[in-house]
C-alpha cells in the first residue's frame, strides 16, 4: 500500500451540513458518522449533536470530518487546499458547476499551460478545492 495523506476537515458545528453538501457535489457517500453525544466521550450538552468523526468517500476521493466544541472555533483560511485529479472533462465540468453555485471562484475553469483543464474554488465552508483534469 502506498503512503497517502488523508484530508481531515474541521468545522464550527456545521459538519453535517458540509457532509450533505459534499455528498451532493461529488455524488459520494457518508461512510460513517458519529456525534459527540453518541460517543463515549465527556461532552458538554451544547456539543452533543456535533460530529465527533465522519468519513466521506467517492471512488478514490476520501476525507474525514469533525466539528469542534463550541468553545474552540475554527478559523477558515487558505492554508489548505484539496487537489482533485479528475478522470474526464465531464467530471470536472460537473463538479465545477456544482461548486460555483455557492462558492468564490479563485480561478475560473480554464485550459492551462500544463495541458490540463483547471479551476480553483473556495466553497461556502472556506475549503479551497483545486480541480484538475489532465488532458491526454
């Protein structure tokens, strides 16, 4: 098995909403999900319905998600972007059009000097997605 980095996304109490959004955008599935209240973990009442851990999968795309406690806010920034290597022009068009509805377009979908179709999008949760389809 190759070494692989798995992105882990942390949210301010809206992880469930983010997972549902990504399920729709990427046509994937929420593989597992557990709230703080369901876990054997000391939890303040305000955090019981927050997600302690979830996993999302669509083909080779896999990432994990959680919420923070209400007293530990996450600051969304540009220190992480997730690169998606897509298999077809149809795939990149579909995902780009789904994301662009409620996102900031940092770089419009376009042909590039490296022989790819590429776009950079910051979604409504502050996550930056680099979409890349290398033409053959």
